[in-house]
C-alpha cells in the first residue's frame, strides 16, 4: 500500500510539473498584424522615379489626376503573364476616361530582360494577339519598399486621382473586383 501511494504521489507530482512547465513555456501568439493587402490603403501613394523602356525618367506624380493601377510584375512570373490580357483590356476600356496601368517590371536583369519581352510577346485579348498597351517601367527594390515591400508577384496598387492608395492586391486581380474599383474612381 505504501508503495502504491508513493507511485501515485510521484505520478501526481510529475503531472503537476508537466502542467506548470507547459504553462511557463507556452508561446502566446503575437497580436495579429494588419493584412499585407491593407497596410497602405488610405495612405498617399509614395512618389517614385524610375526609367521606362525608352530610358526616360517617369514618376508616379506625373499621373496625378488619373486613376493609376501600379502593377508590380516580372517576365518570369507565370501569374503575371496570365494577368496581362486583363491589364490590356482595362487600359483599352478606361484609358480614355483618365485611367492608366503602370507596369513596374521587377526583373533582376532590368531592361535587358524586359525590353525584348515587351517587343516580342503578344497576349490574347478577346481572341486577338495584342502587345502590352500601357507604360512599362523598370522597377527597383527601393520602389517596392516605398510601397511597403512585396510578398509576391503580381502585386497591384490602385491609386485614386488625388494620389491615395485605394486598394492593394497581392496575386492575380479579380476582373470583377478591379473593374468595379476602377469604375468607382472615374
């Protein structure tokens, strides 16, 4: 009997020790940070100046007064390439109303990779092969950082006529969502 009590006391002591150790070492999750796609919504869009494919300086401030979709992409990015026909169609549809897409190419090789891609690639838009019909800029890590960094490609930021970031989308755009968002700003 004494032996049984000793075993039970030992087991009870071990259980108490395990529970106390668990409580002492348990990690509590950090407070949840804002979702990456909402970090900059409502803030002024940061101005930046980069080169276009013609080696001219282009800044976001040049487009003040227009609705701008800043689209960070890369030539090697399959989802980016899949999204380009939608961007071409949006430029066609809303360009005359004061809208533009700014394609910010983030290829490490810069213009050496992007210029030939721009020249040769065609994308099916309503069954017709089309070139990219919006300005293509050569992006930098510094530009990406101004927008809060990029988690992946494509990443798009919709900017209102007065320069405020309205929507940020990481991943491919939803045609219906982006169409409604653009229409609401024109």
